[in-house]
């Protein structure tokens, strides 16, 4: 069973909003990706225990893009995923190829700062 079929909202077990998963169990591959999902699971467990709703980073951030992939990938063709720029929403308008990754990273950093501030 792939993570798309086995994960509930915000990396939880289906039907149990207090049981969170992280790392390779979620379907990510790599040390940084595992650390990111662990951090997200920890943040959300603290939020749930404090009576708040889980939070998910915006999909224009790498962690948000990975989360979206884990939740939305077709379970029949699911493959574990590393972080990559293809997970992020495209930039609006036409962008020079040599600036694309830099602009994606700048946008992600701004959105992640805003998301963390709102936590």
C-alpha cells in the first residue's frame, strides 16, 4: 500500500489524528526529506495536543511540495520521492532557465517564513 492510500491529513494515520508518521514510512526518500517529515509530524503533534488543527506548509515550499506528492500521487504508480524542483508549483509568467531555481527558492523561503510566523 502506498502512502497516498495509507496517510491521513498532515501525515496522520487514517482514523487516528494523534498518530503521526515520518521518514521513509511516509514515502519520502533521503535524509533531509525524512528530517523534514519528522519536523512536520512533531509540529503537528504539538498542535493537536494543544487543541489546534494540524498545519501543512504551502505547496510552493519543498516540504509542502513533498507533502502534496505524498497525498496526491496515484497509488497505483507511487514511487518514493526525493526533494526536487518538479514538486513545486511553476512560477507565473516566462522565466529565464538560468534563474528559475533561484526564483523558486526565493519564493519558497518567503512562503516558509510566513507559514512559520503563522504557526
